[in-house]
């Protein structure tokens, strides 16, 4: 009999992921103007502080991954909810710039405790045999975070100061996410009851001798994808405007979010026969392909719409692959530690990629910079293709 996915845990995590991403990530760009005004700081410095916070969060991710393996993802997420609430409150009550930056750094460290990396690990620790499906379902629900929190944050910002909005968000993390994560930590602890043995670890598909090479290839692929994704996402509307899209740039950008959700839904309904390795290749193809369409068709509005849809679909699948590919290749033992290393590299690149692209556009122009982005994305695709060759030729003889 096929093991069932942990529906209750997925639904609870779906809600906490929406709140976690909405309050700790997506809301920032909308509240940044108010922050800049109250701190008497240029907008570039506010976003620079956010990049520093992301960078520090990336540097702490490997330690977090080891903690997930050692004490359990559920407990880590409980700590993360408490830390997120305190950090948001610290941002709101900060008496000056240094205190604000410090609290912002703690906010992004706390984000790692409660967002996808920890949530994926929790699903693996609950039921590793169905974790791939569980991760797919979770990303489908959590994909609505931006759709929900962009308008919610915009509305709150018209009624309240950014400090008051952050206090509301702190209460959401404290009063909603913390109790739910506490329930998950208590009810999903392996072996909590005598009649509930710990789940059987899931083996990996790579031969042990090839795992170091496989991990390097996977890390390279994820890093290149993160570089392309983060660089283009941050500059999406300015890029479209700079390529001659004018007023339609913002409208084209709105297609990105629904495209992410659509790709996850299609994968959930029809992608069961597609292995995580093939899904990784598909994601790695779609992300630079979308950028290539934009470069080739600009300033066509129709071409820009095609870019937003293709790029969004690739990013939607990328979120799934980030959780399922490490599980498939290396198994569930040490999953948290591997996720921590991957999160670290991805977050560091997410922090520096927008600056690199901005510098490239200033010195070499938008078209040349985006062409380089496409080339880097193609290299990421090559890394995943190489992993597929390793598995086909030397993979462990097991079924995952």
C-alpha cells in the first residue's frame, strides 16, 4: 500500500510558509520607502542593508542545517518563529540605523529557521518515502505568499506606519506560526509513541564513491540558477522599462507569480513520472530560456509576456527541485546538513547577484548583461545534465 502524505502537516506548513515569506521577505520592498524616510537614509542604503542581512543569513545556513539534523526541524522552526517575532519587533522599535540593521540581520537569520529549507527537512523527517510529493504540495500552497502579502502589505502601509506593520507581522509569527510549529514539533517527533517507530531512512541514487562529485555538480547547478533568478527578479521591472516596454513593464511583471504557481500545479497533476533530475534540467532550461526570449524580442510586449511566463515557470519548478533533488541523489540521512550548505550558497548569491547585474548593465548595457546571464544559466543546465549521466551510468541500483 502506498504511504500517504502527511496532509495536516503540509497544510499547517503551507500557512506558516505564506506568513514566513510574506512577513520576512516579500513585504520588505513595499515598506522600504517608509524605512528610508524614517531613518533619513537613501533607498540604496536600505536595500544594501537588506542584502547584508541576506548575506549573513547565508553564512549561518550550514550551522542551521546541522542543527536540523541534530535536534529536528520542528524544534528549529519553533525557535525561528520566536526569533522572527523578536527581530521584527526590534526593527520596528530600533532607535537608530545601527540597531535597525542589526535587527534586520537577525530577521533574515530567523527566516532560514522557518522557510523552505527547514520546512522541506521537516517533511523528510516525518515521512521520507513520500517527501517528494509532500514538498511539491507544500510549494504549491506557499506559492501564494507574494499574491497574498503584496496587496496585504500595500493596504496596511496606507493605514499604518512601517513600524506598526512590522509589529503586526511580529504578532503573526508569535501568535500563529509559533504555536503551529510547536504542534508540528510535538506531533511529528519520530518515535514519540511506542507504536510509532521512526521512519525508515530513504537511500540515495548516487553511488557513495560519486557523492562528492555529485554534490559539487548539484551545488554548481543550484548556484548558477540562483544567480540568474535573483539577478533578474530584483531588476525585473527596471529591466523591462530599460528595454523599451515603458508603462507595460509593471503589467508584464505581474505574470511572474501566477506562472510559478501554474508550473507547480501542472507538475503536481501530471509530473509524477518525471524524476527530480529531469525536473531540475527542465527548470534549468526554462529560466535562461525566458531571459533569452526577452533579449531576442525586446521591446515587444508579447515577447516580454512570454519571458515572464517562461521565467516564472522555471522558478516555480526550481523551488521544488531545491527540496527533492538532494533527497533523490543522497537520501534522507544528513538531509538537513546538505540543505544548509545549499541554502548558504544560494542566499549568498541572492545577496550579491543584483549588484553584479546592476554593475554589468551600467558598464556593458542591458542586452550584453542579459546575454551573459543566459550563458550562465546554460552552464547550470549542463551541471544537471552531468548529474543525470552519473546516475544513469553509475547510480545505485535502487528505486526512488
